[in-house]
């Protein structure tokens, strides 16, 4: 879907887990509706997060970022978590992006958050992530969910602090259960597989929150 001035929006429904550096990958064979696992797809992601000097976006539970790399490279506005998911609106990248320069928030993105925050926007955090993605598919080859194994290096720009960790995410795909009971059963099976492998519930709700020590 192309993104116009108002951006293209989707709702993320996902679960996040903390894991150790040497934790083996989970066995997904018991996941409802999943019959095959796609080949591993490596992605190198580089996200720059911005906020106002008084953190108006953070107080509203909103995140603005520019991500380079991966299939969803672009500008993103992530809304607060509600109803079991989180709305994300995306705009394409500008031309000739310098990954190390401080990003300038495009006018369309500024307009999207104008009711919450107005410029100036300053660097908040940088999150670089070596991701390996796996498509969890049904018998017809449709994606039930995507599993990603993330090895993260992050920097809190305002406190000049760096951190690193490994985490997993499972996000529902187009062929996921559409009813609440089906989704609950699916994520219960995900939990069981992750915990059997040695994973645990994520201590932070997002990479940004963890980078900032929240």
C-alpha cells in the first residue's frame, strides 16, 4: 500500500520476549495452524527515535522513528498500545538519507502528531538491530505470524548511554486467527514454546523503552 500525506496504517498484534545470547530457537510445531517455517531472512535495521525536549510524545505513549533497512523502511508513528494491539502509520523515506545525520521530521509526520507535540524534535535514541525473520505459515503457504530473533545495540542519545540485548517477537500475520479466542489460544502456544526454549516475558514493552531504561 502506498503512503500518501496521511500515511498508511496498520495494527500490530505481537508478543515480545527476553532471551539470553545462547538461547536456542523455539520449536514451533505445536502452534495452531502453523505447518511450515520459512527460510531465515537476515535484516539489518537502524532506527532513530525523536521527541520534543520535554518528551511530549513519550508522555502520550507515542513514538516517532525513522527506520532504515528491512521491508518497512520509512518514517513511523507508533500509537499507544490499546485493545491488544498498537497502531502504526508509515511514510516513505526521503531521498539520499545519511544514516548518521540527525533526522529532520518530515512535514507529513509532524502533522500526524501535531495534536500532541510540535517542533523542535531532537534525537532521543538510536536502535540498531541485526534481525533474523522467519515466516510461520499455514498449509497453503499463508503467513500466520512472523517470528523475529533480534540482537540489539542501542544508544540513549540524551544520557549518552549504550546497551545491548537479545529479544524475540512474534507478530500476527494475514492468516492469523481473527477471533479473540483463537488469538488467545495462539499466543498461549507461543508462550509455551518460548518458555520451553528458555525465553521469558519481556521486561520492557518496546526497544525504545528498554533503551531509555523504562
